[in-house]
């Protein structure tokens, strides 16, 4: 079997994996949207904590294997809770992503926001 990585993995794989993990532990009763969103925020804070009081130069981050491993773990935690929220609410991640990207493209047109401009005055 080929190694699993971003280029050969479908969103449905993540949704099934998280769903099986939750169901096999009988945790569905705890997975309300509110609880999952709060857990997501806690994991996002843990991700932020990885760089707390550290330089934010990309070269320094990429040289530190332990830091990169911690960041990778916290990104996975955030992603797992996002997938849990999607599962509980019956959302389609791909449709949500495409719909929001279209809104972003319209809101932040290349014509207005090129040259490093990041916000409207
Ligand atoms: Mg974590």
C-alpha cells in the first residue's frame, strides 16, 4: 500500500477517520457544536503557544525539528476538531471552501489588493 499523504488523500478519509474515532469511544454525546468550537479554540491557542516568545523568522522555525513536530501536532489537533465540527453539522468542507474562496476573491480583488496592500481604508 502506498504511503498516505496530501496528494493521495480525500477529505472523506479524514471525515471517516474522525467519525470512527469518536464513535468507537462513544464520545458523540460530548461533541456538541459549542464544545467542539471551544476545543478548536484551545487547540488553536496551543498552536500559537508553539511560537510564544520565540522569533517568528521562518528560517528559525524550519531549523528546529522539535518545534516543527510540535507545530505539526497542534495543526493536526486543530484540523481534527474542524473535521469533528463538519461531521456534527453535516457540512461539506469542499463546498464551504470553494464558496468562501469565491467570496474572498471578490472581497479582495487582485486589482485592489496587489502590491502588498492587505486592507481597505
Ligand atoms: Mg493540542
